[in-house]
């Protein structure tokens, strides 16, 4: 019997979902082999990295322990090359893994190459190690200014957390638009009031053009002194897919068809932040709530194809936007499937509890899928917003 090798690259929210689904659904079978490759053995809760950046200890979640008993193999190492022609992946430059089907889930990182000086002088939240380096610097600062560049949700959460945990520091949040601009008036008002309460200085309508060792330079020539700069403005995908010749968009994400297969290489499925996935309302933006369903769908699609069935189109509709505003405050904007705001929202401690429930939910979900894989196949499909999407 020929064994079909399925290789999953990356154990983020989407990649882990794909791997555990594939492993659970093929447990005991000899015709399918599942291998998950990741640089670290511990699962990174990206939703908690802004907490790690201020010194909070988070749970250690072992990926090999999660896969234990499923028959799936875990390979620790950095993916350094992908060759779709030979269907091989190089790990740490000295190991070669072969695949029949690939799940590309290497995620996205902060865009540190577009603006001069970011790579050299700014901090990011790309990994726990990056967050821990920033935490060490913040703990050493007796006083000074922390500039958070980028006022999207990650920037807002980070600025609020730093301001609350380090009240001696001046925190400046910079961005082109208004923080919480996609929320309704009540949610947006609460968000701004929380930032004001925490002493965060919000500057909108500004663009950082250069990061210096001790300052950031804005368009127009203004300079803001900075003892630390956290860069949360924009993301890009790992360059591996583009280098391998896969069709990618302008941010390096693999362009997929309706079933999440690469449009240029059908034996490659792309999920999570690594994929440019079109829905009726536009291209998905990277979130945990959409990432995990893409991983589950890719796994189910692969197994359908192996069974001689046609994979189904992926459909997803957003349902909320939870944002932490320190340890005991938050805002949760409930949304329509196209991510536009509904009238209802939560604020304050109730929202903070909701946000913590959301943040803590992926790992128990993986454990449940390990025993009952079908339990992972339920998410909002988006109704009329996604019906007929390619």
C-alpha cells in the first residue's frame, strides 16, 4: 500500500488545527502519514504576546504532547526551502522532507522592511522571544517614552497594556487612522476613554517614515524621541512561498482557490495568515477566529480528495472583534459576517472576561478535536455574504 505523505508547515492557530484534524481523522490508518514541522515545541499564543511583552508568564503548551497518541509526527526545525517541483521541504538546511500534499501555514510577521530603520531599531511581537526582549527593556526603563507605531488592534492592546503595567513611562500610539475606526460609536467611545484613562497619547493622521536609534521620524519632518519603539504597522508573509514560485499576492500570501488550494500548485493548501483567501466581501484578514477554520477546512478537503470526492468551497463570516484594554477592561464589537459592526457590543469587565475566554479557547478546542474531530467543523459560514463566493 502506498502511503500518502501530508506535510504541515507551521504550528500556529491554523497549522495546528490542520495537523490535529488530519491526525485525528486518519488515526490507525497506514495509507496516510501526517507530519507537522515547527520551529518550536511550544505553541505560541499570539493573542497573549502583548502580555508577554510586559512580563506576564503564560502557560507552556506542548505541541508534541498534543499530537501524542494520534500517530502524527512532529519535527522541530526552521523551514529554509521549499521545492514544489520535487515536492520536498528543507528543514534547518540539513534535513529534507518529502510530501505528496503540503499544508502551508507559516503565518505572517510584522512588516519590518518597508520603513527604514524598523529592522534595526524597533521591537516586534513576532515571537515570544521578541516579546521577552521588549519586556526586559521596559522593566529596565525608569522613565522615558515608548512609541507604539500602528494603531490597529495589536497596537491598541499593546499600548494599553504597557501604559497600565508601566505607568512611569510615557506611551505614544501613532497611526494613520483612528483607533477602533471599524467599531460602532459606543465601542469606539469606550476604547478612546480607556486609552485616555491609561494616559496613552494617541496621534492620528501621522505616518512614520523612519525609525532612529532614539526616535521616530514622521512624514513632514517631525521627530518624536523614543526610548523604545514597538512596530505593529502592517504584516507580511514569509518569503518562502514566493521564492518557491507559488503564486502570491503583494504581501507574499499564497493565492488560493475556493477550496484553499494554491492556484498555481494544487498539491499545496495554504491556510491562516499565510494565505490570500477571497470571500464574497473581500480577502480574509488574519485572525484566530478565521485561521482555525481554514486549517480544519484544508484537512477535510485533503481527506475528501484522497477519498475521490470533490473538496467543498471554504466559507467564513466574522462574528466579533475583541480588544483588551489592560488586564481588567476590554471592548468586544460584534460584527456582521463581512466584519462591519453590529449595534451590539460589550465593554468593561464583562468584555475582559469574554476576551479572556476567547484567548484561552484554542488549546481546549484542539484537545476536543483530538477526540472528536467533527467538533471542529462548526463555524459561521457567512450566509448571503459568502454565498456564491469563488
